[in-house]
C-alpha cells in the first residue's frame, strides 16, 4: 500500500498557511480588514510578502484556512463513517467530531473563527471568503453522500442533501459565534441543525 500521508513539503506549506491565517485573524479582530494590509499580516506571521502572495491572492483570502480546516475535517470524517450508520446518522456523527475541539482543530482556533464571523457581516470581502468555503464544501459533500447512499441515489437529492447539511453547519457556527458559549457547545448545536434541516429529505425517507 502506498503512503498517503502528506509529504514534508506539504506539511510545511500547511503550517505556513495556518500561521499566516492566525496572524490575519488577529489583525482583522484588532483593526478590521480595512485597517490592516497584506504587508502587516506577513510581518506578523514572520514571512516575506512574496511568501504571503505565494499562498494567498488577497489579505482576506489569508483566513480561508481557518474557515476551511473544519470543513475538510467534516468531509473526511463523513467519508470514514462506520458502515452501520445510516446517512443521517453519519452526518450527525461526523459533524459532532468536526465541531469538537481537538489537537488538529483546538478550541483556540474555534475562538479565532468566532472573532472573524463576528466581523464578516460588515466586511464584504471576508464574507465572500466564508461563503466560498461553504460553496466548495457543498460540492465536496455531494459525492461523499452518494457513496454512503449507494447506487441509484438521485443526483438532485444528493445535491439537496449536501446543500442542507452544509447550510446546517454554517448556521450552527454563525449562531454560536454570536454567543459567549465555549467551543465545546458547538457540536450539539451542529448536530441539531443538521437533524432539523435534513429531516424531510427523500434521499433517506
């Protein structure tokens, strides 16, 4: 079996991107997106401006790894769901895992995401990054749901299920971000949102 683990170069790239993303989140929280520059983010992250633009097109794009990390974790966990779970159960199970602080996605990262989500309504470019990440996650969810649902699943039903589940996760995070609840409360909220938004879908009726 071939080794599917990320290469050293890929791990270093991911680490650098995460450091830049955290620096951007800190500066955006302190000054707003309009109050900081790509140069300031790069300096705070300890990288050159050239390195910054190697990874990100704009300063707002720099926070994408914070938004997308949890999404990728969710999709990965969904694909690895225990076979005895139904598709709705697999969605809830994977959401709980992805929304529970862990070594890969610690509570501090959720707090940075909370800070970003609190300012996105007044920062159109940040809001665009947030919605782009969720659009990409919706596209990634549909084929995973197709595999779990089995042959013969209606492509439209799969797309609707992906849209509903993705929206549930987005609403859960945005709702939590507007509270003072600790990160360990998100998982239950996410599971509830998924349960209620996907309950009437014919895919698993």
